[in-house]
C-alpha cells in the first residue's frame, strides 16, 4: 500500500505484504535504535503523543523512536492536566493536536477511540491501544520478535496464554498471525477465552486454531509461548478478577518440558505470570521484545509521514 497519510488503527488493516515490508524496514532501523548509528530521517517533524491511559513501553518507545530519528515530541501522559478534564471532546483534542504535529500517537481507554480520532485528524493517527480493542503497533513488534528470535513466522506453533477476552494485544496478534502459516493455541480459563468472533476471523484467514485449559497441554512442539497479564483494570466486577488472578504462571521448571528453541514473550508489564527465574534462561525474549518496539515504530512513523516508502 501507499502508507503516506495512512491511519494505523487495526492490525486487520494490513495485508501480509504490508507487514513484511514494515518488518524489513524495521530490521534496517535496529542499529539506529541501539544508538550505533545516527539519523536525521525525521528532522523537522513533530510527533504528538496523546496518552489518556497509563503506559510505559508504548509511550517511551514511540518517543525514543522519534528522538533517535532526530524528530521532536510533544504531548501528555496524564489527561488530568489537559482540557479533557474540562470536558473537551476527543474530536476537538485531535483537531488541535493535528494542527501542531505531523503524526499523532493515541492511547485511550475507550475501544474505537483511534478510529474516531482518524476522522478528525489532518495528519496520520497511530493507535497506541484503545481499551480492549486493538494495539496494532504492539502486534508489529511481536511479529518482529518472532521473526528475529525464531528465524521466521511461517510454520510456527504459538500458544497464547492468559487474558484473551479483554487483551487487546492478543486480539491484534491473532489477526496478524492468521495471515501467515501458523498454528494458534488459546490457553485461558473459560471466562477469559478468546472471543468467538476473533477465532472465526482467524479461521477464515486460514489459521489453525485450538484451545487448551493448561499451559502444560499446549507446550508440546510449541515455538512461542505468548503470555499476557490478567488485567484487573478491564474487569467490570472485581470478584470475577479474583477468581482468575494468578491462574497461570510460567516458571523455569515448567519450561523444562518445552522445546529448547522455544521462546517466551510478554507485552509487559508482567505481574506474577512469569517467574523471575525465567529471566536468565534462553527462553526469555520479553525484554528483547520491548526493545523491538523502537525500530518497528521508527519504520511505521517514517512510512505514514511519507519519509519512507
């Protein structure tokens, strides 16, 4: 596609060829992301980061990406200090921010906020996560991690573990992985299983899917164990959260049953779902995964602003 001016709202908006093009460009950005090379690619450009919801990795990696490319950043990480507190609508905030910048990164607690924002912006909007909806840039960095750490995406068996109902990360990832030759195993309590509509779309795209009740059941021949946090903030009923909190935990002992070449991923932050004794093993890929957010977002920023093709 022609990426210039494109609003990055959902992982479903990308075809396989688009994904591979972004990842190829991201590979070239790795030395810049590490500070081994310098770049003026985004010199004179401004990125607005509008974070209506807490974030560490997404916000900092976007800002690092822009600054490494010699661009500038403005925005906020706490909406309580903005006119939103006075009742300003999201549409008006976006109109204002698009007048001040060349690209907007939006995180918002309401599903569909990024799609709405794209209708009122004169510059590209990148969805940095909208409620329990989509998180497309997380998906791209996840795919980059799988490709770089296991050698390829096609032919991989991937166990997706944890909160699959409210987890926007795994919804986006499932849609994207379905565009490759992958086998997906959804591991979650019945109350947190992957929504049926997500599973049906994945199947329609050609993915092989199955469900499992325990991580042990899914470990055989698995190449990637993708773990997610049980998200307290997404539960309308705290009692329901308490029923499932801590139901899965990945430990070094458990991973003795996994393939030696398998990797463990996590979008972070983790709470108790991955033991710290995994950190020093060859399975741990989650901190590398967090780093890959920088080159991936560099590539995407460059493409939507038209600096890269």
